[in-house]
């Protein structure tokens, strides 16, 4: 299997070189056969990539410990379902996954791209196969998952215990697909620029692919947060860790792009700017890979860590140089069609949105890089962690949320006082009312209350728009549900966008609740004893353990009562993995819309007060860390809403509706437009 | 020419928006320090120190022994009447400055705090000024109508103007919506073919 795998890797490398050179030469010299052949080679790369992946999977399934990667990431005694996780749990396997997912996306993108894009497509292909070529180069020469082990082993080391969690089946794939997938919209735009198609030819292709990738990456980050919440054991779903930051920054840059690109689509403005944004997102994704794979930054989860930092740094710099070169080459062709007319307009609000988003990117990047700057400038190691990011990014994120309530109701070109009043008065009243109400009802933390009011403002703004639109439909004879359906259906990108905005509100609701109102206590309980926190009572009913070959697991059975009523059984769990000399903890969580009761076992103790590992003697006492995390439930609910919004926004419009006149007439945002349109 | 409208734009309104945003910044930045219990102060401090042996985790999160000990020390010191700075100094003396979750606000390290707001402020101002000049410059050029491009475009622009006038008339004659001038439709559409 190892030989076959190695062979397919080399074949993949050869094919990427051929496809890249063939595409460029074919397009420049005008040899259509070569272009077609290069494109077919690209499809073939996907097939070869699958073959490589299958070779590795077979090696895992058959416990082929003569392969180093299989030896160091799996074992016969581990839960076999996690072999899929083992596949990408190390540097080599994850690189293979990345190149495979990129080749699949490339093939789909090539296959679906319209005929009108044919002139630019070879360059797009060349960019993508060039990137694949880089990964194949690394795989073949530096990080082959098929390298053989120096000695004979009958048992593997097993999988990192932190990764044996259901979230790990999807978090790393989504994350890697999202990060490398930024190459797709980037390649559409830059392929088009190289081909001299510098107007809006690439716009829809880049926009749609960027939104898909953005949704994938966003979901990946959210699943990762859920994993951290349940497994790391400290109730922290987001820690501004460098690895989290480097995934968050490209996502923010993509967010910037998919907003800003709307201005180009509608108004022919910001063309240059959009190209810059795509480049920023792309280079930030490379930066993320660099940090992930042996970058010079300390992180809590460096699973893919390797010594390949320099190579990835080089690739990032090359990407940057490439983007800059093409950008300045086509600089003069990227002018806007129109100037900005007013600072109080949809365009300007998009600009402010861009400014805030990129500001957050910049602040985050500065925080990630500052330890290096400090090391360099004053030879002193410093840490830049959550307090910095919360203090500086917090207000900017809140301002961004606020803008979600203002920007979408501003008209294009320029607004006037009357329309501002018409659209912003009610949200402002609701927000102020909510703030006063919350203060009056005795809630603490004024900053949090202010933030909640901002959410009310935005929610009212969206609700008002939907309400008015639906009422206008009702006047033309539809009932409320059908009216709303027609409203959303009439302009899916816009209303899908609103649904995504709602999901961000829901997420922010959870963030504010958990950040400002969490409470936590450590408690020592003997078997049978109870502990009260807030209006909960928890009872340490019994202790169980299960020593297995790869782990010594133990857990407490805890009865939870709220206001005297039995709520359920929680089983906070902890396991010692001898092979890794590592303890892994799973929280027991009783969740609900109002708050989570969150229990983690800190220590299990015997009668003398000594710590006990599973099977090591009778446990009579345990130390628990009990938290109440208000509104945490909303963090995870935002995910499905986010996906729903993205799907609505991307759902293809029937072809008839694509004629500009009809789109204009059907654009159903204000009630006057409705009456006029229908 | 539609350019006429551009000069009548109210220049006062944007400030409301900036004021709003400034308010958000001020309110959030002005973290109030209300009277807190000992445990509240202690758990706030937990989040400010890194665990010396586990990369990327604060002692608030980490489950290793040293983190537990540090949490205990914090509570003891606060109970003994020491304040936050004393606790900080104690840990910095022992584990070096990297034990702090965010750098202190003095010396070179203060840059981490100063640079973001300064850069953001400057770039926001620059963005505003660039756009303002761009707008004026473009308007002036469009208004002059003497360069060749605009000359060539003139017949078309005239046709557009004519068409717009026509449809405006049609709107007025349709009644009811006559009060909505070209530039003010609530959905933000500048189109008049609705």
C-alpha cells in the first residue's frame, strides 16, 4: 500500500505541473487542444487524489504499522470510528486531505463555470493546479504520509485523546476545506485579471464560490467552538488562541469581500478594492497554514505542527507577491464606474463595514504578531491573549453588529432624513425601551445591557423590514405566510443575508450572556453530598469507572435538581490516556435556552484525599467545577440559522428572473416598491 | 444633469452615525469597576495569567496542578488584603512577564495597546478624506462636460435624462406616489421603472 500511495503522490505532482504549464501555454499561444488536455489533467488529479486517500485509508484499516503515519496516529485498541479522524490528525494526512479537497473543489468549479468565462478559465485552472502542485511538492519531498517506520511495531501509538470527539469528524475537514477553498474565488478573480477580463466577468463566480467557502469556514469555526466548549473542560468556546485567530482572520476578510462585492454588482464600484480583499483573504489563509504548521507562535492546539514553517512562509510570501504583481499590472483597468455620492448611503455603509471588519483583522493580526515583535525588539517574551482581544475587538464587533441594523435599510447612492427616520425610529425606540426595561428590572452589567440593546435595535430593524414587506404583499391579496414567502423568494440574496444577520445576532446573544453573566464555583463533594449554586442543587450520587486498553475512564453520576425538581442525570467524565500521559475531560452539560449547567470533574479522590485514576481504588470524594453559563445554547443554535441563510441567499434564481429589469422591479424591500412593483 | 442633486446633499447627517459609533466605543471601553466580591475579583484575575506549562491556556482554563496552585495563591493573597498589582508582580517575578495574558501598559509593550486605536483612527480619517476629495474631483469633472469622453457620451446622457423625465411624469400622473422624488425610495432603489 505504501508504494502505491507514494506512486500516486508523485503522479499527482506530475499532473499538477502539466496542468499548470499546459493551461498557461495553451492560453497564451492559442492552442485549444492543450487547454482542454490540461483541464482533463486537472480532473485526473482529483481521481489520483482519491486513489492516494484510499491507499492511506486501507493502511489505517488494515493496521499497517510499517507506515510511520499510521503507527503514530492510530492503534488497534482505539475506538475504530475515529480512524477517519486519525486520517487528518497529523501534518502529513491533513496535507493530503487539503490537496484532495482542493482538487475536488477545483474540478467542480471548472465543470460548472459558464462558457462566457472560457477565455479566463485556463488561468484560473493554472492558479489552482499551481497551488495543488505546491502541496504535492511538500507531500512528496517533505511530508509523505507513506514514509515507512524505522523499526517494527505491532501496535500503534493511538490517536490524540483530545480528538476523540464527534465534533472532530467535521471540524477539521470544514476548517481545512474552508481555508484552502479561498483559493477558488481568488483564482476566479485573478485568472480573469490575467486574461485581461478586468470588468465584472469574474464577479458572480467569485461571489458565489466565496459565499460557499465562507459558510464552510464559518461552520467549521463554530463546530470547533462547540468542541472546545464540551471537551477542553473549561467552558471556553473561544480563547483568541493564535490558531483560532488565523482561521478567524480569513473568514473576516471573506466576510468583507462578500459584502463589498455587492457594491460592485449593483453599482460597478469598489472593483479594485474587491480584488484587494480577495488577495487579503487568500494570503491570510496561507498565513494560517504557516502558523498551523510550525509557525513561531505558541498555541493550545498545534496538532498539525511540523517543521515545515519555512516552506509555508515562503509560499505565503510568493502568494502575496503574485497577488501584488497581478494587481498592479491591471491597476488601471480596475477603476470604478462611479464615484461615491454620499457618506450616508448603502455604499458608504458597506465601506464602514469593510473598515470595521478589516480593522478587526488588523487588530487580531497585530495581537498574533506582537509577541514576535517584542522578542525581536526587546528580547522579551510576552503573551497577547484574550484580555487584549476582548478589549479592542469587542467594541468593534459591537459596532459592526450595530451597522447590521443601519446599513441594509440605507438606500443606494444617498439617504435623506425622512427615510432615516422611517427606518430607524422604531428600532431606536425598541432598543432604548429594552435598555431602560432591563435596567429597571435590576439586571447588572450595564455594558452587557447596552450590547443587548444593540441586538434589539438590529432585530427590530430586520423585523420591521420583513413586516412592512409582508404587509405590502398582504394588501395585494396574499395571506401572511405566503406574503412573507413571496417577499423572501423575490430577492433571496437580500433576505438570505438578513437570515445570516439574524444568526449573528443569535450568536452575539450567546456571547454576551456567557461573557458577562457566567458564574462558577469549585466544590468538594463526598459521595451522596449535595451542592447548591444559584437555584440548582447537584447531588454526587455515585462514581463509575471503566479501565480500557487505551484509556482509564471514570465519571460521576450527578443528579441535578432545579428549584427542587429533578432535571436529569449528568455524567462529567475524565480519562487518563497512558500512551499520551494526558488527561482528557468531558463536561456534563444540562443545556437550555436560558442557561447551561456545566460540570467538570477536576479530581477524583479516595478516602485519604489522594487522586485516583480509574481502577485505582474506591473513590469517595470528588472535586467539581460547576458553572452556570447563561445563553450558551444560543451559540450553537446560530449555526443552523447561519446555514439556512446562506442556502437561501445562494438558492439559484430561475433564469427568467435574471433579466435586469425584472430583478429591479421585483426588488421587494420597501412597501412603496411593492405597490409599484406588483 | 443629475449632477445637480449631488450638490444639495445635506452634509450634517453623517455625524449622527459617527456619534453613534463613538458612543459604542466610549461606553464599552469605559469598563466600570463596581464593588466586587473576593471570588469575583479572584476569577477575574484567573483570566489574566497564563498557565506556565500549558501553551495558550490561562490558569482559569488549565487543569494541571500548577494552575490549581496559582488559583489558590490568588485567593490567599486577595484574602490577605493584597491588591491586583501585588498579585501580578508576584507572578511576574516568578515566571517572567509572559505569565501575563496581555502585556503591561508600559514601555515597549504599551505599543500593543496604542497602535490599534491610533492606526484605526488615522485610517478612518484618511479614508474619509480620500473619498471626500474623490467625490469632489469626480463631480467637478462630470459637471464640466468638456473632456472627450463626456462629449462622446453627451447624446446618450441626454437621452437618459429625457427618459427619466418621462417616467417621472408618468409617476406623477399615476398619482399617490408623486411625492416620492427620484432619489428617495425607501428600498434604496434609484430606478424609476418600478
